[in-house]
C-alpha cells in the first residue's frame, strides 16, 4: 500500500487542485510502479509559511522580500 505525503504552504490551494494532486500521484504510482490505485494513500499537508523555512528564514519573510 503506497503512502504519498505532499506538503505545500498554506496559500490558497483549492479543493480542485488538491483533487488533481491526489489523482496525479495515484496515477503516477500505478503507471510507473504498477501499484494498485485502490490501495494508494495520498495525504496533503498544508503548512503555514511561518512554519516552513528555506535558507535559514521562513517562507513568510522570503515572500515579503519578493523571493
């Protein structure tokens, strides 16, 4: 049973986009590895930008600087 965990920043990801991610990840595992879609689990975690850091600073600060 494959388990996929997708982490994204909490910045307005829509239910439709999440649905597309779930389907896409499931289809990819089926196509590439022959995994059964019925037993493939996909979890999407949305993380506040204050809780996600890159290069020693939060995404919130990076976004304020235009990065």
